[in-house]
């Protein structure tokens, strides 16, 4: 993405729902609800481009390309892979996200997902662009779901979606003044 200089796991993925985790237990699978684990599994499967059961630099490069960022530096990808204690299988992937999400609130998690599309951090995304991304990537939105979203959160006169306000409403239930 233009203007972005660093990659991170947070840029590639944030869960759609950030429910409270169950604290305690040594098993990483006990940290998440079953629906969250399934969403992480779907994300892992999408990112594991060569279907070998592991996410490596080539998989990360392909994932960024699918998100529209084509010129990711090798060093950035290497840094991401080095964050893992070893080869990134699904259990390692889930553990890494458990550690990243520890202490984050739902609003921050959702904002991080939108920031993938807003590398300059303006808090707005072109409505046409987010519509295209939501209808063509991962868990694709239907036209009806897009219409519902824009009915509840219409773009401004310049055609931008104020995703910071959207995140606030999703997590707090009412618009900021």
C-alpha cells in the first residue's frame, strides 16, 4: 500500500469480533470461543497460499498482494516470520494472535482491521474501495450486506466512510458527538 513502510501481523488480520477471552489455562484454544477459532482457521487457510499447513514468507507476500500491497520488502516479511518461535502452523498462528490481542479492547481491534486500508491513518476510507474489498476478499459481503452497512453509516459528501466513528458505534452502541 502506498506510503506504508512497515508490515505487521496486525495489518494483515484482525478478528471480526473481539469478544472477551477466557483467561487461564495453558491451552491456546481455551483463550478463544469456538466461533473465533473457526474465523482464525479460515484466515489461516486463506493465508496459507501453497496449502502446506505453514505460513511462510511467500505466503505472506501473496497475502499482502491479495490485499493490494505488491512491493513488500523481504526484510519486512522476514521480521514478521521471526516473530514466531518456529514454523507458523495453525497452533503457533493462534498463539501469536492470542498474545497480540491480550489487553486490547474490541474498538482497538476493529480499528486495526480498518487501518489496513488506511495506511496514512486519516480515519476515512473511500466507500467504493471498501465496498470492493468487502465484496471480493475473504468472508465476502453480499450486496445486501453492503447496502445495510451504508444505510447505517452513509459515506460523507466526498464518498468517504468514517471508519473511526463506525468502530465506535459498533463497540459503544451510539455515535460520538
